[in-house]
């Protein structure tokens, strides 16, 4: 049983004639008779009583007519709703991101997006590092926002933000007045280290030269906790400059550059290359690029990414 058979069946019911239904369906009368026979064989019952030159529905035919009307009406409603998505997108977009990104990158992006797409729900799944990549690959999230590099051939990666990881201290700390600090400068002080992730890996490399002399006091997994603990005088830590700009401006914290080279953190938007994106999802890409293009130079090919996704949608 398919939708075309049901449409033909309802035309016969409406016109009370096989020959007239053949004309409105642009088929021959034998062709629509064959469709009715197929329905009757599938349902193991007769749908019409032939009364000379007239036809009438059997009890089974009346039941099928009721359901066929509902089925075709649902089909029309589904088509109309899908077509509406092009003009007023709705639905849900799931974004996997860590706590700091949720607080310091996404709010202005979400605000801009909701102005353009008020009927689309945005859901944030708080996650970390490799779990963000896994969530996108497993289709548990439409997008991921995570620290780069991400090396995965199935993912499209677009750099959206960059800033500097700096040493975080209280304003009255001995290191606060320095232009920059080396790993050796930190050995006298207790360190509050990130528990895991890309930043921790890069810090381990930077500190490797003085590893035997380090005093790692705590390992923390939350940005807000790190700031509070530093403010309480529990040790020296490391944080992206954008994540503590407010506290630095208020004189609650101070940051110092790392030497001999600054440690730059890069954040990227990731999504599956093989996923045809809806208009709502394409809108999210455009909004996040518009709100972060001032934060970091866009990689060559960003425009082509937008064009490729537009073509995907136009073919749907």
C-alpha cells in the first residue's frame, strides 16, 4: 500500500467512477483498476461492490476511505510544515561545549541567534575535550565547540575564537608586577592546575623543564572554581584571558604572560562533514562566525564552507 494507491482509491470514491478517476489521475482505466486490485489483494478483501454501471463501497472500503483521508491529510501537513522551515525555521539544535565556553563565548552568540530564529530551541550539553568530539561523531550533538587542534577526517573544523592562556594570581602576589614569567619563576608557589584537557597537556609541556621542583597543590576542573581559589590565596593558576577579564578589570585578579612565548588557545566549531544542515543549523554557523570574526582571523575557505552547506540545503 502506497500513497499513490490511496490517492487513486479516494478519487474513485469521490467521483464514484473508475473512468472519471482515470482522467483526474492522468492514467488509463486499466491502470487504476490494477491499483485497486493490488489494494484488495494486500488487504484480502473487496473494496467496491460493482452494481451494474454503478459502484459502491463495501464496509471494508468505507473503513479504508476514512483512514486514507487521514493519511493523505497527514502527508499534506508534513509537507507544509517542512516547507515552512525555509521561511520560519523551528526545531532544536544541540551544542556540546565546556563550562567556560558556555559562559564566555556562547551567550552573545545565542542572543544573536534567537533574534533571527526565535522558534528554534538551543540546547547545550556540557561536556569536555574528547567527549565533545564523540558527541558530534555519534550525532548526539549537532555542533561542538572545543579547543583545537581536532584531527578527525569526518569533521568540519572552523576556528572561531582565540586568546591567550596567562598565569593567574592575586593583585598583591609577587608575580603580579612582572611583564612575563618562566616556568622556573613558578617553582616557589603552589600551583592550581586544570585537571585534564588540551590546556593541561600544553602546560605540562611548558613546565616539563622544572617538573621535579613543582608544587602542584590542586587539580581543578571548573573555571569559576579556579578563579575563586586563586582569589582565596590558595595558589597560582592558568586561565584564558577572556575568562577572567571581568575580575582583572575589577582588581580582584591579575594575569601575567607566559615566557618565552605566549601560550595561545584556539577554539573551533565542529560538525560532521556528511551531515546535510537545515536552515536553522546553517543560521547557527553564520551567527557564530559573525559574532566571533573579530576574535580571530577566519581560516581560508570559511566562505566556501558556507556556500557548500547552502548547496546541500538547496538540493534537499
